[in-house]
C-alpha cells in the first residue's frame, strides 16, 4: 500500500485476491498432483512465490521507514 500514490482500494482488492489465491492454489496443486505426482506438483509453488518475490523487488515505497539502522550506526552508539 505504501508503493502506490492513488487507487488504494483497487490495490487492496488485488491483495485480497492474492489471499483468496491462497485457498485456490492448493486445489491447483492437488489437481496437478493427481496427474504427475505431488513432488512435481509442488514446483507450481515456485511460480506463485516468484510472483511475490518480484513484487518485493519492483515495489518503490513512497515513505521510507527509518526504523532499521545500518551496522555502522549500531556500533556508534555502543
């Protein structure tokens, strides 16, 4: 939500669709497992996890949080 300046409702709708996908993807994996076996069906998870990882790389936050300090700042205060 911190990456988009407008249309927060639309973006949250897409996120909720992802939550529903958490209920649908196991059914897809089960169907693939019936055809080729569970070991190979679980590789479908790489597709969905790759999508989540890509969002992490492409996200450009509008507000930078300053809660995490760098290593040099941590050792300065000691």
